[in-house]
C-alpha cells in the first residue's frame, strides 16, 4: 500500500518536471533563434534608386550591427570603398551597373573591421532588372565614320591619352553632396540609345545631351580636379573631372576651355563653353559619367540624394 501511494504521488510530479524542462528548452531555443535573427537584421543594406537596371548608378547605404572602423564592399566585380555618414550613423558608397549586365540577383559582399579589431562580414543579393534602350539613325560628316589615315592615327593617339589618364584616378573621395546639372536646359538625347551613324557605324550613346546653343557656360557637376582638358577627335574639346574613387564626369563638344589640366574645381564652377566640336550633329553639351571603367546614366546620377 505505501508503495502505491508513492507512485501515485510522485508520478504527476515527474510529469510536471518533464513538461517544465521541455518548456524551458523551447524558450531557450526560441531566444537563440530570435537572437540570431536580430543579429542578422542589424545589418541593413539599402539602395537608391529602389529599382536598379543595367546602366544605373547606385548609392548604397549600410548600417552595421556594431560600430566599425572601416567598411569595404564588392559588387559585380568592383571594389567599393564606403564612407561614414555621422548624421545618419550609416555608411555610404557610390557604385554602378554596366549596360551589359543581365537581369539577376547579384550579391554585395561587405567586410568590416570593428574598433576592437574584429572582422565581420555580411552578404545580400541585390536585384537588377534589364532595361531595353532604343535605336536611332543619325547623319554626320563622312570623316567621322570613315576617317583618313591621318585622322585614324589621331583617334589611336586619343585612345592612348584617355587610357593613360584613366589609369591615374584618385583613390580618395573628392565629391560631396548631390550632383548638380552642368547647364539649365532641356534634354535632347538620353543615355543608352543605340546610334547608327550614316547607316553603318553603330555606337551606344553613353551620356546625356543638353540642348544648348554654342557659348553657353558649362559648370562642374561636383567637386574634383581636372584630369583632361584638350581637343579629341570624336569628343571635340573635352574636359574630364576626377571626383575620386574611380568616378569621372566628361563634358564633350565644348567651344572653349575655362580650366586646365590639374586644376581643382568645385561644384558649380564654370569649366568651359558649349559648342559643336568633334562628332556632333550640332551645338549641344554631352555629359557622361564613368565609374571604374563603366559608363552610367547621368540623368539618374543627377537625381540621387547624396550625403
């Protein structure tokens, strides 16, 4: 009889103990899962514009799970150097997507070092849509589609000049804040258009054209230094500004230079007068944006809200 009482008394106690242990285990597992999710959630990666397509510049903003000393990224085969924005307590960097990039989700890989010297990493896939660009037919003087032997030598020399200049880019960021239009004028031709010159020569329009008459003052779209300021066969009188970290802006077909190579310029500073020099169908300003060897849509760059 006493044994039966013991079993009757202790059986419900064992059952309650078992359920309590199981409950504690579930709570601990739940807390661990929530902690893991919270740690991952503390990495916040945003992009502007929200919809990305081939040919688009992009501003990345990153919030790290803990304060870090440095932040570097890799995306689409390009190294990205981030700067810290104290007002937003986040990191930012400009990047871009080439015209040839196909639709897909491409991972951005982030590598940071904390102030304690710990290395932390994170990866997120960024969706890129495919944008189709139109084709137009244009007529230009025959020398620009069938250059003479002497003109061909000049074209080859121009290629070497540009290649040499593009190899000497500034590693540090020189631009600050949003980019401003170089002129106050309507757009006459957009980025990405496939052009057929004289029915035979196919070329992609890698910039943005502003409808301005000759002699219109052209301003630097942001701060930097003048990398090139000289006449080129296709580009005409051309100014190239180095804004740092592989970011350049190019101003083509000018009638006059207001700066020389090596000059430091600030946003809004006059750099020349518009014209119709080089391979142009008439007076206008061609603005191009080049980032780490990739040409990007200037119209999108001018709309980005940058720190």
